[in-house]
């Protein structure tokens, strides 16, 4: 069996790490003859070990689109890419009956030709595993608008047929059971394939030593405690809520967010929060992963626990990795993600469901109107017939979850908490369990138990064995056409299962 793994790029990041872990397992399998990696020119995130054990094929047109394409232009591009792939496969002696093409995030809209290329090759007998990490339909209106234009679709159902082909020997994999159910409802033969979770094998640094280094590097008090939010500070990571957690920290505790965003739209949001933090959350330390004297391992070792305020994750690696390093996690619960972990036996009792912000009826009603307006604005760039069939509910209550607020309202709350002791105490009282979880001493029994479950169920070997069974079933399967099982489209199914959070779609200009 030959395995061809395809993605737009192999730069450092989530998908590349998934691929690295898959390759590590596949190179140990007697049944796998060759592993071939196909991408655009950007592949500097691959380790030397993976480069030496695989064949790399690069196509310039395989990378992210640099502009929008019409349906005719997209079809022409897809024809050329398909021809180039077939030529490259032939040069490597790859044949359809012995090869599985494992394609990552084909439907995300980063390269709008990908679905057409897959459809063409599938009709020529090639076998596919299409692994969906993220949905363009999941509050990514820019991506979805590009796909609508490039597909020439005139309805949601036509767009689904474009994005999720079922002809030929095509199988799908999703990271969570919920996403697998969504794909199955679209008529795709799908299975759940979780990511593997590992940490570097070298011995972890000593906490007292690294904590002293962190205190010195970030000019913290000599008795400061350290917590970590180990992510790139993009919009869906809900940075405003991380500032709120920093306000809830005990007096001698500080929290670091590790990485800056790399794109302009994300960086504008990040810098806004960074500027605000200087006034309302001085115990929040930005760019903690960019200090030349502090490694990621040292940041993690120095921490008492790990935070996550993210409102959307494809898999949620930050929910699992820290337990392997002996650190507990305090995080916003994302049911579509965390329910799988809990079913596997991971104890997530330190997670929280919401941070209720008290207010009178007029204020809360106005907040709900602003949330609805933010959603309307986000989907306004989509043609009317492609917008999700959903309207926000506005329950009558005396509080609202902080994450649901627009960033402007989040800023208002953060400023008021900094200035109004009574209001800050009211917020604390409504989230007392969260406040206690933040400052609780390590529960070594839970940490040890969770680490054991994660090391077993999410190991490279366990996930790799499940992956091999999928590959074998793909090669042995018949080429059949599956009828769509649901009257709902992908955009409706995805949005029914995911709350809308305004922080995800806010766009700030360079002048903001």
C-alpha cells in the first residue's frame, strides 16, 4: 500500500503536526511501501526525520488561493492540477489500486480547486480519505463566499455537491463524533479519526528553576505564580475572555498568552486587546512565547495550570496536551469537542460552561440585539440563498455569557470590572466555581489519571492503528454513489450545532 498525504502547505501548525504524527506511525508499518507528501511550495514545517522518510512533491497551484476565481477559471485550474498530479503519481510509480490519497481540509476554501480535483481523480479510480479538520460553513463567511463563486453554485445543495463529492471510492474522516454525524447527514461515508496527542520526549524542566526564569524575563514579582494560554491569539481564541480570567486571578498570579497572530485581520484584534490589557488587566502578559530566553517547554513548566477561553476548535489539542506535562487545564467547555474526551475517560471537571455577566433587562436586551446584528453583518457577504437558517434566541434573564458579547461590550465589561469593585465581586460570585478552579492547588490524582487516558487512547500508535484500518477499508471498498440523507445543507447543519460568537467575525481596520 502507498499513502499520499495532501495539503495546501506543510508549514508549522496543527495540520502539519497531525501529518508528522501519521508519518511517524506509517513508516513503522510493514504494509505501507511509500509515503508521499504533496503540497504547495511552503513545506518548511516538516522535520528532517519526516523529510528523510517520505517523498515530497510540490505544485505551486496547490497552495492557498491568492485571489477569487470564477467557476470557469476554477474548472480550468482544477483540470491542470489534476493532470499535474497524475503525471507526478506516474513518475513515482503510484497506481490507483495500490494507493490511498489522504487529503486534509479540501473543503475549507483555502484552495477552491481542491474539490473539483478530487472529483476528477475519484472518477478515474483513485481512492480517497478526505479528512475535514474545519468547516468553511463554521463562521468563515470569507471562505464560504469564495467557494460559492468558484463553484458556480446557485443553491446550498449545489454547493454541498461541489464540496463533498461522494462518487468513486471516497471516504471522509472528522476529528469529532459531532462533525462525523454532520458529514454522514450530507450523504458522506464518514468515520471519526481523532488527532494523536504527544509531548516532546525530553525530560521536562524543573518548575522552580523555570519559574524563576519567567519571573526575571517578564519582570514579575519574586513571589509571582504563572499560568499559560499556549495559543496564537487569533479571534476565535476569545482573547477578551482571557483578560477577564486575568482579572479573576489571585493577587500574586500572572498569565501569559504565547503567540502573536500572523495575518493583518487577526493582528489588529490582538493588538487592541494588548493595548486594553495595560489598563484593565496588567497581570496578562502578551507575547510570552516570543521571548528569546524562554522556550515553550519552560513556559509550560513554570505554569501552575493552563487556560483556554477558545470558543471554537476543530479538535482541541490545548484541552489534552497539558495533562501529559503534569498541568491541569481550566477551559471553556465546547460540547462538540469536549464530549468526545469525556467519553474517552478524561476528567474535565475543571472546565466551565459560561461566565455570566450580570445586568438589567434593558442592557441585556441591547446586548442580544447587538449579537444578532453582528451575525447578520457576518453573513451579509453571502448571497441570501446561502445564509444559515438560524436566528438567535434572546431569553429573558439577569445575566449574559461573556463570550456571547460583542468585543465592544466585552471591553465595556472589562473596564467596569477594573473600576467598579462591587460589579467585579458580582461577576466573581456568579463564577465562584471557576474562580476556585483557577487558584486550586494541583489535583495530582486527576492529573495522573487524565495523563494515563490521553497517553493510551490518543497515542500515535492507537490513532495510527485506527488510521490503518480506515486506509484498508478505503482500498477494499466499492465505488458507489451515496444518496444525501438530510434535507438540511452543510451550512445549516454546521450552524445548528455551533453557537455564534461575535469575536470570531469582528473585523478591525488598520486605523482602528
